[in-house]
């Protein structure tokens, strides 16, 4: 089981391949090949966890993990929240246990993720249904900002919001009636950084 304060920042990326080349040039070590993640977010019927900005999630990628995230510190430079995580042997059984305890699936979401280790930070390259992102997680805001600078990313373009909060903002901005953040649901949509309330963090030469 892991028990930590997760500190991270997200950046909207226009050219993920160029950023991957930059990571390679900097000598970053790939710790996860591009992998499809399937996520199930759980909540109570009255959405008590969402109201408290907490998250209960089952994730299936190379393994299956159950994760609880506490509310983020609104005053922090980056997203900073307590995270409890444990590996479980079977997604369907874990989901059935949560259902039996009164939790229900409130949203499904997907992404493709490749992950790198660069010094003391972990850099994830995420292909989301609504665009591409770089997520940098580190022990403190200074380490995250330094990594962003090394990667040529605009620190002022960072986001502290989770993908599901960005999803909710997107639905409000565009008046979308989509229940799940899946590639199938977004197949016919063209989404820009502006639609998400973001600015691209990488420059295109």
C-alpha cells in the first residue's frame, strides 16, 4: 500500500511526439510503455465524495489498483493531495465489493499513458479523449517547475485540475451531454485547449 502526498501539474500539449523526443534527449528512463488505462470512479448515490472533492477510483492498466484521493490544497502551486493506493487482484471483484458497500460507478474514463523517470520526478505523457497532456509528479513544486523548464513547457500554462474536473468544465463550456470520458464518446468531436479553458504549454517550431 502507498500513502503519500501526491504533488503534480498538468500541461496541455500540442506535439506529444516532440516532447517524447525531448525526454529521450534528456536521458529520461521510460518506466511504462504506452498503456491503455481504464478507470472507474465511484461515489455514493448522493455524491458525497465529489462534494468533498475526494476521489475513489479503480484503475486497470498493467495491474489493477484501488485509490483514494483526498481534497487538494487550493493554496498550493500544484495539485497537492493525500493519496492512498493498494493493488488488488481483480477489477470486477473489487467493483462488486464497492457496490456492496453502497458505492456506485459515477463515471468511466480512459487514457493511454507512457511514463518516464527524470531525476526525482515522474513524467507521464497522456493521450486523453479530449487532447494530449504531460503530467509531472514530484516531491515538491520546485522539482516539478524545474522539470517543466527542462522540457520547454510554459509553467504559467499548468493546470491543477484533474482530468474529470476538466471533463466537467468542457461539458459546461460546450453544452455536451456525455456521461463517460472515453475515446468512443469523443470520436466525432474536435476539442481545443480553449474549449478546456487551457493554453498549450509547448511551443511548435
